[in-house]
C-alpha cells in the first residue's frame, strides 16, 4: 500500500516512509469580508524516489492580482501526527480550527493568526465516506481529493507582503490532495455566495482525467450546498459532464445527474502561477486565480433550486481542452 487508507478521515496525513514518489498538500482559502486580499495557503510535502528529492513547502496565492510565492523547507520541517490533523511546517501550523502562518523568505513576509469556526462539512454515508465516494476505499490511486470544509467563518489577522488585512468576518474553505502526482488534465472551480432569494450557497466542481490501474476515463466530482441540502454530482453516483468549454479567460461546465442539472460559468482577468506535483517533484506549472466571478444555476427537472453569482472564486485549469473530448454533448 502506497499510503495510509483513511476513507472516513481525509484530513490527517496519509503518507508513509515507503510511499515514494508521494505528495500531500492541503489548501486553505480565505476571502476577507472587505474582499481586499483573498489568499490561499497551500502547505505540503513531496517525497521523491530518492530521499534527496524530498521537500516541504508552503505555497501562497494572494491579492487581486493573484501573486504567488513558493517557499521551500527541508523535509524534517514538516510534521503531522498520525492520529489527528495538526500540521506544522517551519514556524507555521495548520488545523481545521486554527491557522498560524509565520513566513519570511527573500523579502516576502506573511503572518496570520486565524480562527475557523462553524464549519459546513460534507455529508457522508457508508457508500460515500468522502467526496471520493466508494473510491475512498481503493488504495493506490494516482491522486485522491478531500473536501474538508465547504465553508466556515473566520476571525483574526493577516499581514501579507506589506499589507495588513482585517480577517474578522472572512469566509474560509479547506480541501486537500494526496497521491503520486496530479492528473494530466483537470478543471477545478470553487466558490461561496449569498443572496436574499436563496441564502448561502457553496460549490466545488472538478473534472479530471483519472488513472485507475489500466483504466483511463474522465472523472467528475461536484457538490453544491444550498439551504441545508447538499447535491452531489459524481462519476460514481451517475453524474456526468454534459458540457465543458475552455474559454480564453475562464471555463463553462454543465453537469447532470438524473433530473438534476448544475451549470457553472467562471471568468477571471488573470491567474497566478503555482506548482503541482509530478512523479519527479513539484515541477509542473499550473495557473490559478482567487478572483473569478462564477454564475451558478442548479435545476431539478427544470425548476430552479439556486441561481446566483459568486465572487472571488477559485479557478484552476490544466490542459482543459483535452477533457472536452470526453464530455458528452448537452441534450
């Protein structure tokens, strides 16, 4: 087994010393109430085929121009107990409830003391203990995904690149990935919104090429939470990508499952560069924004369950054009 199999608890560290090559990374996104400086902290570890390739890291994506930093650490600066999610890397620490960041690197400085509360967790069942559904029980996947908090409230302070940001009233989101490498092709969208007509809504959608032994297929995982209900669209529960369009400055996705249909259209002016894992290291350039505007429509047999626009959304795409061939034409 390449890593620990923890289908019901995706948050803790899954890695083992014998799992090589192997990566694990957590994604903490914060949007201040003032919308002044959205920020994502991405702490993680990469273990190569040889120990000399091992590195710890924290990536930072921030601001309205999606500036980014990749801070390297020696692998022994990374620690996370096996029985709980309490991650430490360098002078920074991360958990579901608190984030403390202390980074100084080549003139870049980031400090944060944040408390997360009132988490909206993913609903689970025996057949679907995580967003991966029954795939959560399979060992050795190329890449596994976990949604740790669809939304939570945030209080605290943030100082980043010379700017102090009041984080009281901010909104947070947490997810993670682990495995041998990222997929070859993928599209990822995430956002939260609030309207008078529908109340709070939170959405995440990912379409990616999946390698499962000799099998190769385009996989889907998506969830939208509206009014206390959660609607899941996934390859394992009959969901499928009905339409996918990679526009120059965004992406359009329509997914469906039986009588339900979820349409997403995201646009952004720019993107920032971050690094994704391959079997040889954190050496693949990908581009992500925290400043996308996304229109979201959820229908049940033609009847709207939600329709609105979400600001300061996350959007990431890599070789999205290759996925379009796997999308069925919309009826």
